[in-house]
C-alpha cells in the first residue's frame, strides 16, 4: 500500500476534521484571550490552582496558549501547534491531578480536548494519517 492510499482524505473526513479543529481553536482562543487582561476571576482561579496571583503569569499563559493555537490553526504548522497544545494541556492536567480535582470533569478535561485536537488533525491532515494508519 502506498502512502497516498494510506493518507488520502475524503471530503467528509476533511470537513469533520476542520469542525473538530475549529472547536479547539475557538475554545483555546477564548481561554487565551480571557487570560490577557488582569481579570479578578482569572487571578482568583489561578490562586486556587496553586499559581501566583500575578497578572503577568496569567498573561504569559494566555500568550503561550494563543501562539500554540495559532500554529495549530495554520495548516503548514498544525502539527507543531498540536504538540505545543498537547504540552499546554498536559500542564493543566498535572495541575488538576496535583490538587486532587474531580477526575472526569476537571482532571481529564485536558485529555478530552487533546483527543478532539488530535482527532481533528488526523482527519484533516494526510501527513498525520500516514504516520498513524488506522485503516487496513
């Protein structure tokens, strides 16, 4: 089986992947933009999660999230963006695991986002499909 046979993307898979990726881009953009201004709710939540009550820390996390999301949204850099977003979500998972947050609603939320993120990329990117061949 050649790479083109393994990596071909049907129109329905392409649009499903774009839809899943759009959900991630919208959510992560909202998350990143919310962290940029010094909002009290963001600062209070960060303190509850064990982060410093410094607006610069939340701003830095917002910028990292937005840059990673932008890289994920651009087809040429989408794999790099996916790797960076996976690392970002891993930090969120570790934070919630350290605090003993509820497993399915808080701790694993980053896993859910990661599955949607990589699922969307798998469905829309032939290169990723060729690396992870789930078909025969």
